[in-house]
C-alpha cells in the first residue's frame, strides 16, 4: 500500500519553489492562488529570505502550496502508464490542510484560504509571548516527556523514531538546552512560536470561524489524523480535528503506527520533502520511501507509486478496505 504524506512547518528553505516554476502552468496557478489569498507565493517561494519565510503567516501558505503543486505534478506524471492508487494520505501539522485538499475534502483554493487564516492567527498568537520549539533527539520517550513537563515545556510533536519536539517560552527552551534529558541532544526548530500548545489557544477560534464557511466533502482517500492516528473518511470530522490540533500535540508516531497496521509498503513525501521520509527511514525501515524535493524527483516517485500503488480499495472509517480507490 502506498501512503502520501505532506510535511509541516520548518521544512521550508529559501528558493525551494524555484524549480517547480519550470513546469507548465505552475507559475499561473501560483499567481492565481497568490491573488486569492493576498500573498505573493512566487516571490516568497523563490526570493524570500530565510527570515522572511520563517514568518508563520508566510511559511504555512507556502508549504501547502508547494505540497499541492507537487501532488498535482505526481498525479499528472501517471498519464503515460495509467493511474496508480494510494491507500492513505496524511499531513504533519499544517500539512493536514495539504492532505485535506489531496483527498478532496477541500478544494485547493479552499485549503489555501484556510491556511492563510491559520498562519495569520498563529502568528498573532505567537507574538503575545516569546516562544519557540526545539527537537529532542534520542533518550527514552517516557523519560523525555517527564523531563519536558518538569521544565514546563509541552511535547508538542511526538514524531516517533526517537524524536520529540518540545515547545514553550524562550526561557523554558534555554533551560532545556542547559539541562537535557539523559541520552538526548537538543536542536532548535525553524519556527516562530510554540505551536500545538496552550500558547496557540487564541488561534483556534479564528480558524474555527474560517472553516465555518466551508462544506467539507467525504474523503476520496482515507486520511490519517494527527490527533490519534485514526483513519477517517468523514471530511467534516477531519476538518474539526485539524482546527483543534492547532493547540494540541501532533502524534505522528501514532500516524505511522496506522500506516503500518494498514499494510504500508511505500511512502512518498510531498514538497518540500525530507523530514517525514527521514523519520520513516528510522521508524519504518522496511517501507520504501520517495521524496519530492524538485521536479527531478517525479520520475522516481512515480515509479515507486506504480510499484506499490494498490489496484483497488480504499480504507473505510473503521480501517477496513473497501472497494473505492483514488488515483494519485
């Protein structure tokens, strides 16, 4: 079974959208999306500095746009050999909006309008107190969580494979650097706030208002939720969950457990790829991996999709395999 995943904030790098603009129609599509959300995606994705694209209100729309562009390109690349099918799609944090659009719960433009509101609301919440995030790599998971809680930090992303991302105030993060959990190292994460913690509570209501205008459709590809790794096809429930997730921890470890339980044999990470495939390499070494960093990766990703795409079937809400599939 093939799984498609979309990365979260921190995966962006200066100029990462530049090579994708060489594909036919991409510049026009990004231009139209830019007009719709009043943010110049082309400029920030090609010329934006590291500091500019660290801004939450810029980074989040960029990431969703990049994921959707690469998903479209992968889907269009299957025309020569016929469509392939995927068994599940998931996104890490803001990547859940990319996943929602890929699965047909939202249109691409709807996902971008929502992520624009999300990014602005989270940036506003982050401005109230100086906060941030740091990855804790290694150590025993239970001991790491207890150590973080002792310092007043939240285990905001439990990513599996020995990686937990801590979030809290700058002072709490400094304390963590000085007092690391046993057997672990600490690495700063390129974000501008303590996401998925109580510090983001003010952003939840703003995002809830943004999605009230929508009519989510049933997912044509099963979605795996960050909350608990549950497999969903109810689009409205998935959207409700991703709204609340803004102020609650991401359980990517449980998402990967679901991938394994559903029989995943391959995973492809959408642009800007690398982070989730790296975690999967350590947590799910038996699963083949593909990364869409640039259009040069499309041929290899499509070959992987052809090899591992299921012929038919899509998992239902209870995790059982049904009779409907969806092409990449």
